[in-house]
C-alpha cells in the first residue's frame, strides 16, 4: 500500500498522506511521489488529514519536502492537521515556516493563481 496518494486538483498537485506513511521506514516512495513533478511555479498541497500523530523521522521527511519544494521555486501548503500533528508543528515551530490551512479547500484557494481581469 502506498503511503501517499497524488492527485491533481485545478492544476495543483495534492498529496494525501495516508496512515501508512507512519509505517514507511524508507520514505523513498514518499519523495518519489512529488519530487519529479516539482518545477518553478508548481503548486503543492500536502493533506495530512489521515495522520493522528507524526514522529521525528516523518516530520523530517516533511521538512525535506518543504526544502526541495522551495529549492525548485515551487509553493507548498500543508492542510488538515489533526490536533496532535498540529501540536508537533507548534512545538517544533514549523508552523512559523510552513504555510498551514485548516481545510484542503482553503489550501487550494491559497495557491490559486490570481484572477485575470
């Protein structure tokens, strides 16, 4: 079973992180799910709704994802954090670095291109 389900929503890559992510010890599949798709201007939503908690190894994988996204000139927004995951982001101060929204719809709106007049 894959730990991440990639989908396209309005031209935005949405990665829905599954519960299996926390059992994924190598994390190669996780990085392979987004890295080849990163390019300048690419937009990415990381939906964490399925995670009840996150440990340091998997949190580090999200930091690597964030860093690679930034290096590629892409944008990323994290969404749908359950209380324990949100608390981990707060304690580690990643909430000050990551763009975080409450819902996927809000994340998509955040990354939507500006309206053309």
